[in-house]
């Protein structure tokens, strides 16, 4: 039996934003991006990203050029988002028919 991962809506939103660009995110840039877009989670990014790292959704990227660590969506995080999108697309036709 496979273990089903559960993440909060805030974590899911942060993960989706991070996956939009293939960059190494800092907390500051991610926090600013969330705030500008009005996405819940800004001002709590450090805790959210730490939780995503602990769940294997985000990798920490260390670099000699940067004193602070940066973060990037892991393979597992991309797979999780793909599964969520597939599940959502299965429901959309059904919702359109009943709505």
C-alpha cells in the first residue's frame, strides 16, 4: 500500500509557484512573488519551504557563489504536481456536465 502524501493548501500554492520557473528560489524572492500575486503563504515562506523540504517536495541547493541556500522543486515535487493536475483534469469534464 502506498503512502498518500498530504500537504496544506499554502504548501501546494508555494510548490506550484516554485514549479513555474526553473530557478533556484530564495525565501526573499519567493515571499515577494507570493505577496505580489496575492497568494496565501507570504510572510510564512520559511516554514512552508522547510515543510516541503521535509516532505521531499523541494530540494536545498547549495552554491559557493551564494552564502544562503536556495530551493528548487524536486523530482518528487514535480511528480506530485503532475498527479494533482491529472486528477483535476479528470474531474473537470464531470463538473462541467453537472454544473
